[in-house]
């Protein structure tokens, strides 16, 4: 089994944090945005979209999509449960992970792609769309701050995939977008400090 990852890629990071929480290690082959080997024919047979992460099983089966890869490892290594323990928890985690993807992660990626110089000449950039997504991201950080009143983690009372998704979204915001958690977002800042100090955050 082998994981194809991308240096500094937000979705591969999601899988690496997940694996660290499961205390699972496996061979990882890192791709690089500069060399762009993930757009070569040799990789496009593994994922025609040319995106990462991709998991290759020993029999050659290929799994793309971060959450699909994480679900595979959840089945293989149930503890600690990162997708919820009961039917209700699994539904709550699904709900909150989807929200973290739609409301935080995708806006953060859109701001990065549409406004950052790194993407000039690599992708079509629509600056106005990037600015709109930045405003949405700022608004959603405030919303999440409110949702975290009295809560240690997102959605359920233990660290889960929704926390990981929000974590990598805010890593992108802080790093590439220079958008920190505002000082008055005390709940979000407390949550951020807790998730960032987990050993898996260094994965
Ligand atoms: N929905 C996919 C998104 C995969 C994706 O877009 N990955 C980015 C890295 S975060 C990528 O491979 N980008 C390479 C490129 O655009 O050239 C997932 O969750 O795995």
C-alpha cells in the first residue's frame, strides 16, 4: 500500500493528520507543484484529474478523494473513531465535515487559487471571485466561533474528521492567505490552540 501526496497540499495534509491520529504509517511518495509530475501520463493513469492524495492498494486498486481514503482507514483501524462511534455520531460528523468542507475549506482554496501570485499563469484567476470568497471565509470563521461556544470539538465531543478539515482550512488561511483568527473569536482560538497542539498536527 502506498500514499501519493503533494508537498504543501491541503487535502493530502488532511489524510496525513488522519493517519497520524490512527498511528498508521505507510510509504508516501511526495509530488511537487513545481515539478508537476502529477500531470504526467504516468500519474494520470492513477488519477486522470491529476490531483492528490491517491491511495494505491497492494493489488493496484486506486482510491482518490481524501475523505474516501480516510474512510478506508477508519474501517481498517476503528480506534480512535474519527467518523463517530454511533449512528447518531456518524450522522453528526458527516454533517459537520461537509459543512467544514463547503463553508471553510473550499472558500480558503478559492481565495488561494484566485488571489495568490503562486497561481499566476498556472490557473485562470478571477480576482473578484477570490475577494468574495475571502469575505465568505471571514464570515464563516465568525459563524464557527459561535458554534464552538461550550464545545471542545466540532460536531461531537471528541476530535474527528470535521476538526481535521477545519484545521487544514485555517492552516491555509493563516499561511497562504495571511488571514489569522481574529482576537475576539475566543472559542475558535481556544479550539485552534487545542487541535494545533496535538502531535498529529505536525504530520
Ligand atoms: N476533492 C479532492 C481534492 C484533491 C485536490 O484538489 N488536491 C490538490 C491538492 S490540495 C491537488 O492535487 N492539486 C494539484 C494541482 O492542482 O495541480 C480531495 O479531497 O482529495
